[in-house]
C-alpha cells in the first residue's frame, strides 16, 4: 500500500474520531448546527458528483432539497411514517425526479443547462405554495421533533442523537461515493467531462451516465433536504428558494469541486459563513458575505480543499529537499 493511501486513511480516521467525540465538548446547540453542516455537505456531495466529476451545471439543487424535506414532512404528518423509513423514500423520489431532469439535460449544455435548473429553483417555492391542501401553502408543514431512543435516555440529548445519526449517514454516503468514483463509474463520468467525443469512441454511453449522474446527485440533495426538515421540525416553501440553491453551489465551488473533502468544507461554509458575516456587520451581512466570496474566488480558485492539498504538498517537498541537503 502506498504511503499516500495510508496517510489518506489516517486523515479519514482522524476526522471520524473528531466527529465522534465533538458533541461531548460542545453545547447541544453546537451539535444542532453541525447537523445542518452534515446535511449541506451531503447535498454538496451531489454537486461534486454532478459538476465536479461529470461537468454538468446545476443551479437548482434547492428544489431537490424541497422534495426531500416535504417527503419526510408529509409522510410523517399524514401517515405517521418514521424518519428512518421516510429518508430513504425521500432519496428515491428526489433521485427519480433527478433522472427525469437528467433526460432533459441531455439536450442542454453549459449556460442553457444552468438556466434550466435555475428556473426549476425559482419555480419550486411558488409551486409548493399553490398546492396548499397538500403542502400547507405558505404556512408549511410541522414535523414531530425527533426523540432519543429509550435505550439512550439520559445519555444523549435529542440534538446529539440527531447529530450522530446524520453524521453516520454522511459517513456511509461519503465512503460509497469515494468507492464509486474510484471505479469504472467514476472514470466514465470524468471521461465525459473531459472529452465527450473521445469517451464515446471508447464505448461510454453519455445518455446513461449523464442521466445517472443527475439522479445520483438529486438523491443526495433529497437526503440533505430531509435531514434539514427533520432537524428544524418544519418544512416551508421559503426555506427552499433560489438562495439555498446558490448557497449550495457557492459551498461546492469554495470547498472544491474536485475532492470529496470539498463537500465537507462546503457544508461548513454554507452553515457558518452567513453567521460570521452577520456577526461582523449586523447592518449589512450580505455585503460582508459577498466580499468574502470574492476574496475566496480570487485567491483560492481551486477551492479551499485544493489550496490545503497544495500547501501540504509544498511543505512535504520542502522538507524532503531540506533532508537531502
């Protein structure tokens, strides 16, 4: 096994240990916020697959968040289905809609695909408000808060329990994605991204893989939306507007579209950067937020994860050269 692979495993193990012990050292509200980070990271992971690995642009992933959120909300409120059943169903429904959109996306590229998905994000909140008999209109749908299993009463708070469930799910999805992108599927997606004509000449079916990428990505976004709804115990049309879609894209770009670590960093950005901007200037947080985005884009064009990798690599090379001399 190569040294780089061993170091990667140690890095993953270290992050897993930190995530496991962190709730013991932070207040319950901190664990609650980190649950949102995991949900956003899962959604951004879908963009890493779709845009980073396959080169398709989506500005409408907030719509898939809405599908996931309203699926768990309606199934829980109207049918009493528990969240551990409704979350997979939310993923399936979001993935199915993503597959349908992927078929449409086959005829669109670049800016035209971006505009089509942007239109989907813009149309989602009004559509949810229109069918008020089902979705509750502007009032939304209230969920029953998640409780701690009886076996863990007194050991964990509800916020900590949801934190562990969400991050365990995120860990499974990140691992599955890593394995898939390292295999034949990942090579096919990247081949279509880099040179579609050459990929087709080697037998890669663009219709199959591009549609699959959209469905796969949408399923992850649906899971992220379901977790947000469960954590908030509320699903509202205004929570899934174009602002959410743009925030997910921003987190993906700033975190780094070409690495899975970028999705994790992107989740942190989506959750904490607006809060940081609010603390710096409560009167005009959007100005601080915009300035921060411009600075990141100019000085870290490959994303934070890529910048960190470059920095670590330069340190290792410098250390090796120093040792040789």
